[in-house]
C-alpha cells in the first residue's frame, strides 16, 4: 500500500542491506549452443565473481568455477572481459594469478603467461589458440600491453602485436585466417581515438598488422565478423557511433542514424550488437539516455524495425541461432539476464539481479531533460536538475564522479585513490 510522507522522511524499501545481500551483478554473457553462460558478482561472497551456466530455459543451472576462483582481471586496471564460453570450452581469468583457466570436469587448467594479466578472450575456429589482451605489470613505469595467442594444444604463446599503450577486442574471422583487434595510445582515451587492425593468420604465424580504420580522431568500437566473413565495427566518424562493414578497401555505413551504437570502453569485453545472419544484425542503440533494441537490414543499409522489449538499459548482448541474450533493465524492472526468441518475440528471464521482489510503485520513473544551448548545441539537464533539487529541498547529495569540474560544484570533496581517502576538502 502506498504511503505519503514528508520529503526526506520516507523510508525506501530499497535499502543498503537489500543491495548488498539480495543482489548480484550480472555481467559477461555468451550463448554456446543450447547453453547460456554468464558471470555473477556476489556481494554475499565478499564481491567474488562466479561463472554460471544454464539451459536456454534456465534449467540445469550450475556454477562452473570452484569456490576459490574469483573471475576478475586487472588489465587496464578497470578489467572486464574475464570470461568466455565458445564451442564447449569455458575460460575464466582468476583474480589471484590473472591467468585464464580452462574449466572442465577434471578441474581448472591454467593457461597464459605467468606474471602477466590476461583479458578479452577469443577462441580460434580450429580450437587450438586463445587470443588474449595481455599486460605486463611494472612497478616503476607504465605497464606494457600486448596482444597474444595462447596455445591450447601445443606450442608456445605468440605475440601478435606490441608497442601500443592499449589493446582490446581481438576476434578471429570465421575461417580462422584473420584476426581483427583495436589499439590506442596515450594521451587518447578509447572514446577519443582507436585504430582497427587486421592480421593474417595461417595457424602458425601471423602477418604484419594492416590498419583498417580509425586513428587519433576516430573512435572504433567492437569489431566482429558476419557469418560470411565481413568485418563489422562501430565508428564515430560522423559524430555518432554507427555501424559499418568493410567492403573492399572502404567501409560502408549499415544504418546511418543519430544514435549511439557504441559506448566508452571503460572496461573490456563489451558487446552491443550481434549477427543474426549475413544481412541481419540485432543492435542496441542509445538515444536520450535510453537504450533501444533494433533490427538492422545490412543489405538495405537501414533500421528494419525496433524490437519492443520494454527495457531502458541493455548490455552484454549476444546473438546465436535466432536468439538474443542480453542483460537488461527497465525503469521499474530490476536488471536481469534475458533471452529473446526472434521468431516468436518471446522474452524469457533466465536470472535476476535481485532475489526479492520490489513493488513497482516504490520506484521512480527517470526522465531525460534537454534544452537548446549555444551554437545550436543541446544541453542535458540531469546534473543541473539534481543540484537544483539539492538547493531547493536542502537535502544531502552524494555524488561520485571522475569530473573535477563537477566536483567543484560540491560543498565537500573527498578524493579516493586505491580505495583509500587521500584528501577531504570542504568548500
């Protein structure tokens, strides 16, 4: 039953205890045949992340990682991309030694190079090599990043590329004869400028990297391959992160629109689109702060239609055999792992981030607010709205930000580094 109370005195049912004890973080997702595999960050286990799998209806659920294996990588410090499930193989990076482990009935088997961090994994089509972004930690200078192939059958780890400050998103072509990946260098962040590279691969040796797209002024996101071997990627060359596909020596836009089909690569392993077949892509696009699920006709070069799933936030999207797996949430729907059948339109919940139910009436509906600004630009009023309510209602506002300009708007600024307080300043 709804209850009215003065501002600031209403007791929310969404408590700290609920968030830390009854919630899990749903992360990386893979569809592998008739199995779904995903990661779960569990506050109840001290923040440990486990790798879990189940059938396509959520049946036969089981944890794949032993209790002492925490699936987490420190590559680029922010991590991400710490697990993969492909063609019956299950890989997970252990937080303890930062190496990928091959999980199986006989127990985990360590892979990779001791002393290096590993992330962003992709299995070669012949199941003999595992591509990985690797990082050599250094105590007195910048960590060294490189791109490796790790042997699963025989041989030694191979370096595919090194010399750039950062790497991400390695992916083998369906025929196994090429490998695409991204790199970027200081001072650019990945949303400022990244380069898409392509190397040939004969099963033993790699060719010289060939630049395909991107550079200091163009951000590339999530390279992938169509079933027929067409290299696909997201680029912001028009000012919007849109989908492109390599055609000969140039890239053609697949669905030009004032929508964002990419995101800042704060962490590795992000996936926002997938190939249904040679001419169809399912993609997440962001507009005015809300995510939309779209069907792209690559032959026609346009958006075919929107898939109505009732979600405002979408991540970890994977496509296989006419099914779409994703982690999604709505304004009044907790984050969940969902499976969409494209033929029937049925949306099935496989796992929820909350183990208890919430009354939708206890949750507020967010609203995107914007207004015209100088030089034809559009200003978004979320921050101003929050600070306005802070002043109007005289209630405490706690803001977590990387933006020093935003921090200067606050009366008190507490700076953290490595989880510890390094300064506490009052305005």
